[in-house]
């Protein structure tokens, strides 16, 4: 394990090719996204896991992400991803929302990532050493140790056949004077006319990773784009045809034939042309009899093997395993022992006849058979004999490489390091010079040794070559996960300031992206395709392939439209298409479909001006009518017209549609859009004419989908004109037609019509029918995400307002929450969670309070992440309120204080005032700690309301303070606020609040025992009541106030005569109301007054008898008319004040 400190990753939004810092608004958007990831780091943690690092923390305000590593391999991988530019693109994938993706197209906005590179530069350091190809001179005498080496004399000119790499001991050379080819020691030559080039190590066909057929790619792209934006239809996203990796397979797969290099290659006798091996190669094994001369039987074999040059059929001998050799190439033998005996006799015969090439190849075959039987020492003897057979020169490099490889493997197995390194150096010379020798390499150990030596020697060019060979080796064996690190390293080297290899980075990134996609590494795959498309070397075919691969990786479950993060690819391909010198019809069709797709993407995210601009540019540069089908041009015009209507420019849309109508006078879709444009302009009569014309044409041609749409539009027009019955008729007919459609693709329109129908039913009081429409729309929308979300939202509104049902509302709100979580719209998700907390809170049970608290805390976290300070403040306050209801008073003050701190930080006086009042309401509406409300109302909120001249807030606060102080028996202080409330009500001319203020003021003075003022203000209250009385509540109010006045005058002022007058008024109101309980009380009081104080026995008897009758009806057993010295009056409670506040 490597101990690594936290590495800060600095993020910054930049703009333009100069990558200058973007404005503060975009930087704040970035901080907001980081806050969201800080709270829910699952997505970014998964991303960094894919990048082989570990997330430590996120600092949104500083725009920093802290990461660390646990192994050396993780550092190496991450440094590679950073060097080839994947890190920024991967982070864009998790930080960019649709708006930012589209801004990146229009305004060249991107994410810049900065690291401390000194921390990462742990592996590849050092200077670049010179490698070359050309010619050189020998510096001293050298006697060859074997036929695979060249004898040298001083100043002898050597042509470099393979590659001379300074960090390896050998290279393949050819003597200029004799033409002999063999291995030459690197330290025995000096350069003569050597040339340096970044093309040396990966030139020719090796340079290209991917070769794409532009016509095929363009055809597939056109098919896909047509599915994405066909007007009037909804296509499901099909799986794009998987592109073939034809060329990369040709380069990396073990091909038995390889093309020869140009002028620096050996003479024609070492020809490795593109010839396939014979498909029917079979060698007969005759029966061997000891002591018999088998020369004639062996001649066919010798004729086949005795060739100094490579024969394509030899490739099978070199590549096949021992079992495959025995079973497929040789025939006529009963077992492997018989085959070995035959080959041994053939070897001995070839040695005696001096058939050196046959002897060499037979030794090689015998060695392979021994390896297959794990007889490694015997195999080594055969391979070493194959190396020592005298020959003029060794021209079959495949055979030589295969012998070297087998010997190196045996030396490594037998732990003979000296011999292993000597033979590996020679094998490296062949592999570095001739990539076709790879086909005989069975494992990557030798190649990894070559790579390690190149790295330790600080040779970037040798490292590039070795990386390429390893990638090709593993690709040929279909070990794609092993290919990735070496292609990555090639791209790192190609991106450095001093180029050392000229692979096409665009093709390299494209290949890498496909490999990542196969391994289901989505973020790395997307970053690879993004880099491929951004490379200057990218071609139209490469860019189109990137689009197809990105969309293919989305999967079939994605929506049918083009995702917003594909927009930059579309924009770039459009630019490349415009730069094509020879544009054919296919290029023009591609430009049209690309432009319409881009326009639809911008339109989907309500960036209509940009969408219209794309269409205008397309139509201004539109080719002549004979180049593109008229239907495609007309479809583009229709789409432009719809965009103009959607952007509030119906007159412009009408001009465009008239052009289309001139070409297609009976096109129902165009007539329909004309109707929409005219309706937007307010010309309802002409709109109806167009809708009706569209309906007639649809009926004539039985075009049911467009007929349904025209009927729906006509219904909506009637709705706009106020003709609800006619609107309902047309909408019903549209619903009927939609329901009869067999083919799919029209669900979105059908859902919209059902939702409009449901809303119309609800407005007309037909709630049950409206609910049916909403639920039908929801069923249809199960496979249509946006429709499902709209239908669920409508049902939430229905059950919360028009047809209140808390249980149903909660169920649909929970479903809406699940849908919103899929969209990634954190703001709407937070609002829905907040609504759920209010719904559970309204249930009023302990369990519901707990659920409400959980949802409140969840929404609070989201509001904090989104930086919505006011919403955050109310979230803290709501949590405090729930804790108060749960009786956890120790937490209430903490949460309320947090709410105050947050709202004060906003500096918004209106929000501060509103929250302080809401904080007071928590205690005001409770039975516990009501006195705390006074602090919020009087000491905090009221001064702000007075300072900001918020009249209505002052009135509300004064009314609440008066009511609160009355209940807390703070009568003296209540007078001030009651009088202030009265003054404000009079100033506002608000009769209802003025009446409430008089009543409260009267109650306060009554409690203060200032009976004359109390009587005065009660009478003022009654004077403001409407006459005649309209509602039973008003009559009841009369009863109670006159009874209260009677009690004041009788018990407190001691004036029975005036008290009787007020009781008579109260009794009249009670009789009018029919309230027998009040009548009983008032008749009893009047009987008492007339009997004991006014001495009117006739009236006393009258009221006594009426009281007895009422008591009998109400089952009251006893009536007491004795004088009562204790006042029954108590101030009217809040419930008797009709809640006028």
C-alpha cells in the first residue's frame, strides 16, 4: 500500500477556447451542484471508484473535491485518466444539468480540473532518448555467435531493417554490400544518416486504431436521427446497430499475413505479403521401420520445409499447439509417439543431407511437441539446435521469433536468468521491428519485460511501441480488459508536448470508449467518446461513431428524444458536415436531421430562441429543392412554425405555414397548426375554420391520429371562448377517437386531452368524472414518464383541494416523489417532500408527527444543498413546530433559533417578518408556553413591521397580541395593542377588522372593570353589524353581546332597568335564532329582575312561565330566580370571536 495524503481536485467553470474563468453566476451554479453531491455523494463516489480513487470530502464553497489512493496501481490509473483528459469530462457528467449541457454548446462552457501534478507524476519521468531508423556504421570487428547474428567489420554500413532502440541490446540490420540480414548489437554501431521521427514506432497501418466506413456510419446515424425527431410520432429508442471494429481487429488480431514496410524493408526474398495459408494443409506420416531408408517417403516433407523465406503455411506450424499439430496438420500416425519418431527420423535425414532449413524447422517442431509433454530440457536441446544449424542468413523472422519465445519461456521456467535476458533481448529486437512476429507470442511476460525496460530507460518511443504490442497481443486473445491500460498509455504519450508516436488520438479514444462500454464502465466510456470527438484529428466518421456509441450506451429504457448531453456531439458533427468540401445529398440530409435534433433538444428545455436560431440557419443555407426531398424541407418548416408559436410569435409562424400550404394545400397537420397560430393571435373565427378544415380532411382520408388532435384543439378553443359545453363535446369526441387507435405513439397527446378533460369536469363540479379522467391518464402514462408525472400531479391537486382526501393525497404524493427522484430535479423533489410533511402533520397523530418530522428533515437537507435560504429557514421552523407538538420542548428553541439565524442571513425584511410571526404562531396556537409568542410578536416582529410600514402585518400582530394578553390576563398591556388594531382598521376602512377590534377593546376594558368604556365599545361593535342580519352566526353574536351588556349593567353597574333593556334585545335575537338554551337563560334573568328589582309581578310571572316551559322542553329540573350576587360574565373566548383576525 502507498501512503498518500489527501489530493485536492480544484474545479472551475471556464468559457471559450482560452478557457477563461466564467462569470460568478456559473461558479455559483457549480457550488450548488457540489452542495447536492456533498449531501448525497453516491453518484460521485461511484464515479471516483470507476476512476480508481477514493473520495474523502467535498468543499462546495472552495469548489474542491478531496481524494486519496490506497495502492500504487490506483495512482497510476488515475494519473493516466487525468493526463488523457477523462477527469473533467467524467465530472461534467455528474455536475452538469440539462441547461449547462446546452450552454456548453452555445457558449463553449466547460469544467476545468486542476491537480497538484507533482503528486501524480510518480511513474514516468526522465528525458527522451534518441531512437532511430535508417543506416549506421559498425565501430569494431564482431564475429557472430550463431546464424541469427551478423559478422561486422569496422566502418561496414548497416541498413536498419527493424528498429534501432537504444535501450535494447539488439536490432535487426542488413549489410549493404552483401544483403545479409541478422541481429546486430546496438553498442557496436554509430549513426550515419539516421533519421528521427515520431512516426517511427507506430507508422503505416499500425498508426490507425479504427477504420470506419463513412457511408455505413452516416446511414446508421441518419436512421437513428429520423427516429428521434419524426414530427407527429413518438418513436421508441431502438438499439443502434453495433459498429464493426473491422480495422482495429485487422491491426490487433493475429493475422498470418502482414504488409511489408516501404524503402527500409529487407530485400524481396524476405517477403511477407498478404497471402493466406492453404486451407487443406495436411502432411502424411508414413510408418517408420527401423533400419530402412525413408528418404523417398520424406521428400514431400523436405520439399515443404526447405525454404529460407516465410511461407504462409508455416504460420500454422508456428502458431498451433502440440495437440493441434498432431491432430490437424499431420495424418497417418496412431499417436504422438509415432509422430515424434517420424519427425526425429526426418531431422536426422535432413542433417545428413545438409537440408538446413528443413532441419531447423523439424527441430522446432520436435521442441514444441516436447513442450506439450512437459519435457522442457529435451525441448530446450531441440530449440538450441535449431538456433545452431549453419545457414547463410535467417530470413524467416516468424520462425526465429517463435524459437526465441519458446527458449525464453523455458529459461524462465528453469530459472536461468542470464540465458533468459540474452534471448529476450534478441526477441525484443524482432518484436520492436516487426509486429507480425507477435502471432507466435503466447503470453505477455516477454512483452511486459520489454515495456519495463523501456520505462526504466526513459525511452518514450520504445514505451509506445511496447504498449502497442501489448495492446495488440491481448486484443488478439480477446482479453479486452488487459488491452485498456496499454491503449491509455499510448494516448498519454501521444498527448505529451513532444510527440513520440503518431497514432490518431481520436481513433484511440474511440476504441478505448468501446472497450469501457463493453466492461460497463459508463463514465469512462462517455469521457472517451467526448475526448474522441474533441480531438483536432477527429473525422466525420469518428464523430458520428461517438454519437451512435453514446446513444447505444443509454440503453432501451431511455426516452426517445436526444438526451441533452448528446447536444455537444451533434453540434460538432454539424460543424464538420458544413466543412465538407464535396457535400452530397447524404451530407445535406445529415445536416438537416442534426439541426432539427439540436433544435428539438433546446426546445425541450425551453431554450426556444436558440432552437429557432438553428432552424433559421438551416433554412437560410438550405440547398436547392432538387437536392433534398420536399417532404423533409416541409417538415423542417412545420417544426419552425411550431417553435415560433411556442415562443409567442404566432404571426411569424403563420407566414411560415403559408409557404408550406402553397405546396401542400390539403395537409391536415399544417391546417391544424394554422389554427393554433390563429388562436394564439386571438382570431378565433379563422382558427375554427382551419380546425374544421383539418377535421374534414382527416375524415376524408381516415387519418384518425390527426383527426383526434384537431378535435382536441377545437375543444380547447371553445374552452378559451367560454363555451364549456361545446368544449366538452369536442374533447369527448377526441378522447373517443384516441381510444380507438390501434398503433402506439399517440399516448402523449391522449394523456394531455384526458388531463384537460379532467380539469374541465372538476371546474364544472363533476369531480367524480374529473377523477376518472385523471386516473385514466395515469394508467396510460405508466410507460410515458412525463405524462405519468403530470397525471400524478393533477391527482395530488384534486385530492388536496377539489375533493379533499388526505389518504389518497398522501399516496399520490408519494408516487409523485418517486417520479421526481428519477428526474433528478432536486428543487421539485424538495417541494414534494415538504408537502408530504404538511400532509402527515395534518393527520394529528403521534405516528403521523414522526413521519412529518422525517420528511421535514429530508426536505430541509435538500433546501440546504440547493442554497434556498428562505425555504431552509421554514424547514428549521417546521421541525421546531413538530418537536413542540411531540412535547420535546428542549429541541424547539434550538430549531426556532436556527430558523431565525438563516432568515436573518438573507437580509430580506419581508421574509424575516413573516418567519418571526410564524415562529410566534407555534406557541400562540398551542396550550403550552403561550407566553413565548409575545416575544416573537411584540419584541421582534412588530418593530420590523412598524419600521417597514407593513400595515397589514401590524394589524395582524396587534390582534394576536391582544387575544394572547387577554388569555394571559395581561389586561393593561392589551389595551395598547387593541387600540392600535382599532386605529389601523379604521385607517384601512376594513369594516370586519374594525368590528373585531372594537369587540376586543370592549373585552379588555371589561376585564379592567372600566364598565362604561366596555359598554361604549360593545355598542360600537353592534353598530357595525350588518342590518338586516344575514346569517345565523351574526344573530348568535347579537345574543351574546347583548347578554354580555345586560350582565355588565346588572351585576357591575347595578342598573336593573337598563340591564332589562339589553336582555330584551338579546331575547329578541335568541327568538329570531330559535336558540332555546339562550332563551331560557334570558327569560330567567328577566324574571329575576322583574320579580326582585323592578317589582313588576305581571312581567315577572310571564317570563317565569316562559322559562318553566323552556326548562320542561330542555329537561332542566329547577329554575332559580333569586338575586345572584356573583357575576357570571367571563370574556368571550377566541371561539366566540368568529376568528376575524
